[in-house]
C-alpha cells in the first residue's frame, strides 16, 4: 500500500488494514512487552504511534530509530490502547531511510528555546512549534488568495527588480552587474549606471504599489502578494529585510471603502485560520499559556483563540491622527510617567504611542486616518485642509502597524506638485504620472505585512520566528 499522510491516517477506521507511514521519529520508548515509536510527517501536529512486539523488528534497526531518524513503517491499523489517539500501527516492518545520530542531532525530545532554534534554522521546521507556524502561514496565504479571488480581484505579478523607490525612503537593495570594487564612472566621477545591465540604477522592490496602481487603472481591482525588500538596518522583533506583502489596489475606492476592505480582509483571513488550523492553534495556545504560567494573573494575555475571536467579532475603532494625538496628550501611559517620545501634532507616532492607543485606550484594533502630509509618502491624496493626507494605518494589539495604505492622489497637477516638493525626479516617474494624465480615476489601496499577520495569528513575539528563512542584518547563512 502506498503512503498515506499521517493527518489522513489518523482519521481512518482501525480495521486491521495494511498501511504505510513515512516520517521522522519524534520519540521512541521501549518497555518489556513492546516498543513504541511516534512518527510525524509534518502534515499535522499529531503523531501516529507505531507499536512492535519484542522481536518483530531487529535490534539493529531499532537502534537506528532514534529521534530525528526518517522511517518507513508498514503495518496494520488497529485501535490504540493508549489514550489521546484512536488508532495506531501494529508494526510489520520498519525501513530506515536516514538515521540521526543522537550524539549529534540537535533536536531532542525536550523544549528548546526559540533563540537556540533560530541558530538551527535548517532543522527547526521539524519541531512542533515551527511546523505549526508553517502550516498556519500556508493557510493564511491560501486564504488571502481566496478572499481576493472571491471578491473579484485579479492577482497582478509586479516586478521584483525595479527602478522605482515606491516609498521614497531610500531603503533599497541595489541590483547591479557592475564590478562593485571598480565600477565604470562618468566624467564627474559618479558611477556610470548606463553601463549596467538595465542601463540605469535598479533595485529590489520595496513595494508593488506603484505598478499595482497601473493594474488597478486598467482592471479595476487587483492585488499583489510577493516578497518585498527593505535595507533598513533595524534589528527589531517587527522588521525583516525581506518580507511578504499583500497589496490590493482598487479603482473607484475612496478612503472609507479602503478601510472597509482592510477590516473585512483581515477578519476573513483570521477567521479562516480559526476554522482551518484548529489543532495547530490549540498547540500554540497551550505553548503560550505554559510560558505565561509564571506571570502574575493580571499580566497574562488573553488565550490566543479568545484574542483572535475578539478581533474577528468586533468592529475596529476608526479615528483621525489629530484625535489620536489629543488622546495621547491627555493620557498617562505608565502610571504618572510620560512617553519616552514626547507627543505633539506632526510627530510620526512611535510604537509606544500606537500600542497605548490599541492596548490601553481602545483595547481593540484601531484604524488611524488623515496623517500630516510631511510624515507620509508622496502619492497620498491631499485633504482640503492642505495639511493632512488621506492615509490609513491599521494598528493591532501586540503588533502596532499591521497595514499601511491610503487613497491616492489622482490629480495630475497636485501629484506632480508633491513629487517636485519632495525632490523626486519626475523623469523617473513619467509612467506613473501618465496614468493621471490619461483617464485618471479616484483609487485607493493598502499593504498588509504578511509576517505581522502571521505573528498576530500564531501569538509569536519575534518576526524571525514566523518566516521559514528570515533575512535580517548578518543573517544569511543559506
Ligand atoms: O507602511 P508600508 O511601508 O506601506 C507600503 O509599502 C505601501 N506601499 C503599501 C500600500 O499602500 N500598497 O508597509 C506596509 C506594511 C506595514 O504596515 C507593515 O505591516 C509591513 O508592510 N512592513 C514590514 N514588515 C516586516 N518588516 C519590515 N521591514 C516592514 N516594513 C513594512
Ligand atoms: Mg507604514
């Protein structure tokens, strides 16, 4: 019989049928009357237990069935004597695909710290915690595509290599075929990019938005979902140098429509995970509660499922930047102490401010709108007041900013004015500006940081633990 995934094997009736399981040993236990092997193949958090009577499997093979070894087990599916599972395999035959020397294999059946697991990034997907996170990550990615597909959006593949700096923050990784140690130079000594592969400077994209806008002004509703890159040297638990972003862009959407979509979208994908990842979420919830045991009762966070259900079931708070600043000015964040960064109208809100609003004041997700134009990107639509733009950030408990977006400036003159004001060369954006010249339309969009979403849903606290191969300063071993 060919292999069945363990998740499906566990659902079968134990009617003595022959089955084959293939996977990695989690634990092996021997008693006088039997040997028990727990096997996991990554298809589920649960293991299948395989039991052999003494003598059924040779000593030589049994010795190799240690934690981490990869096996094929053939046998009969029978009712399990043990608690916690309905079925188990009565072993007929074991084949060892690959042993894992217990003297060397770093993953032993005990709890390893997340820091330690980060050092063995090549093996950590084999742990319960990381395999659960990776399955939830997959389900969330699938839910993203399902949501947009079901709502009439088209998936637009925007380029990874691009000449534009969408966010204007200058945090780009350069892509070049020039010899970095001796690049060709122009007469005035600057690097001569005309001799480069693309005949000009090129970078890894920081956002697919600008190209997304081109798509929206043709297909009405598009979304991108791809890797984005930021060369910001930020060693934080919320930033990566390579992260995945989902960016919907919609013609004929005003800021209010944009907020409605963002709220509906995150609620949908979180709800999808609640419905489809129950076992993995239960596992992570138990893990978190274990960690919080030592904290005093009033400092413990809500159980993961309660937190997620709360977000799905309650409307987000919507306030303007100006209202937020007023709340912060009146607030007493840490007993009588003030914020580390003083609050006044015009500042870029720091994470301590965002978290105060979300976690202490409103105690739910907040959508902040109408920020001062100086602290936001050039493409956002200017309000009548001439001071604020139609921006929106969605702030989440424990995370801070999870979404950033806006209504876009669709007026050619006003957009050109902002481009010049900020000092961007309009030559570099001629293609973007032309969309405002020919058949412009009101439109809006936003970007959701996928890893921040996965952080929230899994209850993890470090962004490096929710992406299989995190890229951060000095990280890239493979
Ligand atoms: O706020 P940001 O920079 O917005 C944009 O890039 C817009 N072009 C989006 C749009 O309107 N289409 O980034 C959007 C989101 C943030 O809210 C955050 O969740 C995430 O991307 N993000 C990061 N996630 C991980 N590591 C980083 N270095 C991130 N920078 C932003
Ligand atoms: Mg932002």
